[in-house]
């Protein structure tokens, strides 16, 4: 299973607010924060940008997510533990 984590990065003196998405194998992407979107949708946009940047062959239509202390974690529905 691959888990994609995302988190909000606050604005600094030189950069605006951003969302960062990354995988355990050190693939990452950072996108600008958009105040026109809800948080969960914006974090998913970061996941989509990561998939596009690394040309990953992942079907995101069946992706699940949940909130954490620092952001969100996204994973795939086929990553379930059997009974």
C-alpha cells in the first residue's frame, strides 16, 4: 500500500501559504494554497499534482482519505485488511 501524506505550510516572508504532498519513498510536490477551495479538496489537488509530476499510473477515483493532526493521509480502497 502507498500512503500519501499532505500538510499545510504557512506563509513565510518570501512564500505564500502552500500544501505539500509526499510519499514514503521521498516523492513530493508543493502547491500554492487556494482560498477558493475547501481544505479536503485542496489537499486532494496536491495529491493529483504529485501523481502528475511523477507520472504515476494510479487511479485516484477510488482513493480514501482521513485527517491527522498535521493534515491528511490518502490511500487506496484496495488496501484493506482481510477478515
